[in-house]
């Protein structure tokens, strides 16, 4: 079974993107049931459909498949909940680990999250100086929840 083991963090500053351009992503959700999430994503000229199972700790089943971009565009328009999630993703290597840092646009403008995927839950990893508070257990920060409660609506006190 394919698995996703992921931890999420807020980002303190923009030092992570030195000399990087990032990739524009647009994604939507056909299902946002926490037991079966179905996502459609376009990254530049590539498209994917992803099915994720229920989160147990920081692990869940994940299956991802390439699909034609035209099909993805149609699904985003006709089948996905609105608003869509738009972001620029930066892939940042740090001391042997790969971080994905997402800068959100639209209704989630101002939100920046760093994610690291791990081989197993207890893996130790070095933390870059631009990394802030861990938010792995805060479900508000999951992309599938950002369509129901966009960052622009959060109380930022």
C-alpha cells in the first residue's frame, strides 16, 4: 500500500526560496470526507488525481496517478468544490531531506506552509532556520480544509 507520512510547519521568512522559482499549482477536491479525500491538481503542464485515506497519526494511504491536463481542467471546473486552492510550490533540499514549501494565493493569500514527507513516523530530521511552529495536528492547515475555511477568514490575533 502506498503511504504518506508527512509533517507540516509554518514558515518564518522567505529564505527558503533563495535561487528558486517554484511551480504554480492549482488544485481542487472532488471529495473532502476525511476518510476518503480525492484531489485533482495541475502543476504547470502536468496533472494528477490523488486519493488519500483516513489520517492515522501522521500517516495515511495515498494513491496518485497522472491524468491528461484537459481532463484535470474539466474536473477542476465542473466537479471540484470551490474555491480552488492556488499556490506556488518550492522544493527545497536541506541536509539530505526534501521540503516542499507552499505559498498560497487567492482566499489563502498570506499562508506559507512547509511540509516534509518521511519514510517512517519517528524519523529525526534537521530543521532549517526558516521553519516555524509545527501544525501537523492542526487540521485547518490541510489543503482540503482550506476550501471550507480559507485563511482569509481566520482570526489572526
